[in-house]
């Protein structure tokens, strides 16, 4: 009896020690991942204090002098504030109005196609611009929209006049949005096609028996079927209303069209790496942007949660 | 299913097909234009009107200039290095992280998940990250390209979600045999996860292939530049002057425009030839990513 208890005990301790060892190997495996996040994500977060400091390279981040909210008041009262804010919003709103429905419409049109081979071909071809690197894509945009470029050739062919599109700021937003649709419409349709393929075929059959036409079926079956996907994608868009990647802007803009093309992120970039670098100011503008982005994303998610019980988290 | 073919329905089919075919032509034509223009006579191209449908004059001097240019070749080799080394690092870290975070027995997994997800919303931003890279002493080294992008949080979470769906019963026998976590990961989890591994490896490689911004701010040394940064110089900053020195043609100025087109072809065709065959992995990735946490 006593013996048995002792055996039980040793077995138990054996298990516990292997469990610990097992856990230790898990920790060991996670260590490099933890280090990456700690070093490359959390240490830079501490660097955000730069937004409240006058950065001096000699003194470093922690030695530099505190100046409170001066960078922020300077930014909010400066001439650039409304300019970059409005540019960011305008480009995003245009992207939402035209860029958001485009892949949905493409998916619906592809869904109505009878020939599967042709459908596959069109899908493959429309994905193509997604695989052209951004630098090359912008290179194409700049070349096609120049005075002697192909877009102008087509305009002249149709009886219009030549314009140097990238020298006139009014054309920047349309070019940005249209080229964005060209790059991503095919790729963006994949997710909706996936949602479409998940719709129960019986519904269509039942509707046909009830005498519903194609249009009626699209309104009553197809659109409700992809609604959850649409809502999620819309929330994602709304949450990014104030964030606009700087990469495409930096590649596209030039001095002539800066008044309509400069957005918050490209401004942050120029403040840091332009002719007169100001690290503190750049960090402050970026922090302002981050705070707004988080608020937008959280509230967009909250709204959708209330409305349709679809949410990101 | 018997469907009545009405006139309206047939008309719709025709219009639908026509619009979609036109859309594909719009997607296809830019690359076709570049291909045609790259072998055409640059002066004729600049004076041409209307759509370009066939080469105007035929010359391949631009390709000669591109292929004999050392910047392009070095850029290509650098990019291959960044893609291969970077993706290997990405995969190692992502798989290890995803494995640990998918262990139900791991007590801290909730906390670590939050630790990771938080970084998707808040980050230090441009300057603090730059100062960190500088502070680590890796500025102007290849590590500055590889380390800051060593993990993509989205890919990590996607992989973890996939690992979560693997039934526990698969691991049971290995556990009874006393296999450690590394053995379970390599012998049991990875072999049944090839779909997700293919998807994220592709995502990581494409990201490395396309990346130029980090190289622009972290690398001064041209010999370490990836191809995309060289392309930016030629295509965006309009600086094909540097390429001219090696150019073999007499009419150097006129060939400058052609070099642009030839460079685009040389830099893009490899990917465009490969992606149709990998398409199913990419589309699978979009769907895996769409699965809610």
C-alpha cells in the first residue's frame, strides 16, 4: 500500500518535471519571436516620446530636451495641417467611393459568366497588375500619363487635347484612384468570389421555381449572401480612412502637384528624411495619425458590431 | 435546372462578356505596350499617335544596355539574396511562433497573443524605427533589410489559426513516445501544413521582391541595393544617365527611353511568368486570411 503510493508519487513528479521541461522548450522556441517583437516593435514604441522632445542627435532620444506639446501645437496651427489632412481624407474618400465597389462588381459579373474557361482566363489576367511591383507600376503610370504618353495618344485619337497629367494637381487624385483600381480590382475580387461560391445553390433553384429572374435572384440571394464579407471589408476600409501608405505617394508626386498629393504619411517621411530633418516633429505628426487610426478602427468595429453582429474581433 | 432563355438574359450575357473582355485587355495592354515599345525605335515611339500595336522599327539595343549594366545585375543578385535569406528567416520565426501560440497547454498564450496583436494597431513609426536600426549598428548593412521585417504579424496569426485546426489526436502517439516539441513540430505539424506554408512563403517572397522603401532609408551603399531601388532611380527619378556609360549604341539619348521599357520587362517578366502557376496558392491565402480568428 505504502509502496504503491510512493510509486504514484514518483510517477507524478516525473510527469511534472517533463511537463516543465516541455514548457521550457516552448519558452525557448518562443524566445526569438519574443525578442523580435520586443526589439523591433516595442522599443520603437518607447521612441514615441520623441514627439514631446526637441531631438538633438548629440544627446540622443533620452537625453534630448522635453518640450511638451509644442510639436503638436506647431503642427495644428501650421500651414500644412489642413492641407495634408484634407488630401489624406479626399484620396481615401475617393478610394472608398470608387475603389470599394469595383471588386464587388467584378465578382458579380464574373459570377454571371457561363463559360468557365473564359472566366478563369479573365481572372488570371485581372490578377496580373497585382504582381507588378509598386515601383514598376508607378513607372508605368508616369510614362503613360506624360504628354507624349499612351493615354494622351488615345485622347487625341478621340479628338481631345494633350495634357501633362502629372504636372497638374487636379489630376492627381483621379490618377491615384484609377491606377489603384487597375492594380487591385482583380485581386480584390477573390474574396468576394469565395463568398459567392459559398452560397447555397438550392436557394437559386427554389427562386427559379418561384419564377424569379436573374436580376431578382441577384438582389434577393447573391447580394445578401456576400453581405457579411462586404461589411467586414467596409469596416477595414473605414478603419483606414486616415491612414494612407506613403510608398505610392512618394513614388508618384512631384513639386508641381504637391498641394494635392502630399498626405500625412508622406509628410512624416519628408519631415524625417527631407532637406531639413526634424525627427521630433515627424514623430509627433505620426503619433497624431496613429491615434486617429486606432480610434477609427475601434469605432468602425463597434458600429458594425451593433448593426450586424459582424466584427473583426 | 431548366432556365428560360429570354432575350434580355441573352443580351445581358453578351454585354457582360464584352465588358469583362475589355477589362482584361485594359489589364493586359500596359505590359504589352511596354514589351512592344522596348524593341521599337524610341524616336518613332515619341512621335507615334494612337494605340501602339506592333513595333515601330526594330532594335534591341536597349536590352543590350540593360544586360551589360552592372547595377541591374547586382540589384538582381541582391534581391535574390534578400528574397531567399529573408524568406527563410521569416518562415523559421513564423512557424516557431505560430506553433507555440497554438499549444493549448501553453499558459501564457493569451498574453503573448495580445502582445503580438497589439503591434498591428500601434507602432513606433518611421523615425523611432530608423533610430533603432541605427542604434543597433546595422544601418547600411544587409541585416537592416532582413531584421526589421523578420515577422509579419498577419502571416503569423494566419499560420497559428491553421495550426489550431490540426486535430490533437495526430500528436497523441508522438507524445506517448516522449517526443519533444521540436520533434512534434517538424514530424507531425509541418507535414500536414504544406498549404499554409506555401501560402505564407509566397507572401513573404513577394513582399521581399517588391520592397524598396526600407532599402532607400537604411542603405546608402549602392552595391547592396535591391533591384527595386535601382528601378526607382531609372523609372521614377528619370536617371538613366548612369546606365548610359555602359551603353553600346551611338544614339545614346534616344535609347534612354527604351532602356526604361527594357528594364521593366527584365524586372517583371520572371514574376509574370510564374504567378499563373502559383495562383491557386495565392487565392487560397486570401481565403485563409479571411477566416475569422
